[in-house]
């Protein structure tokens, strides 16, 4: 699975997990200030276009997707690999 967005999310999660208080504070306030825009995700043509593309790929069988259990297992394996 080579999804750039998923890769970014995992890297951000890892970064936040080990970040010091100063960095966490800065990240939190950056995202908190951006919260209003996040509430109107349906107006973001790039984001909704990506959702539509993924939905259609799953609907016509090009992408089988993953179950929540498969995702939890994958994340658990990645965490064990990275953190022991």
C-alpha cells in the first residue's frame, strides 16, 4: 500500500509521539487555528475529488480497501518494528 497521504499521517503520528512540549504546543496551535477550515471539508474540491476517486475505485473493484482489523494489525506491526 503506497498511499502518500497515509505515509504522511504515519510520519506525523510518529513525529508527534516523540515531540517535546514546545513542538507539541506549536503543532497544536497551528492545527487549532486551522480548525474552522477543517469544518468545511466538503468545499475542498481537491479533497472531495480524492474521496470520490477512492470511493469509485472501491465500488468497481479496482481497490479492495482494508478492514479496520487489517489496519489495526498493520499499524501494530509498524509500531513494533519502529519502537520495539
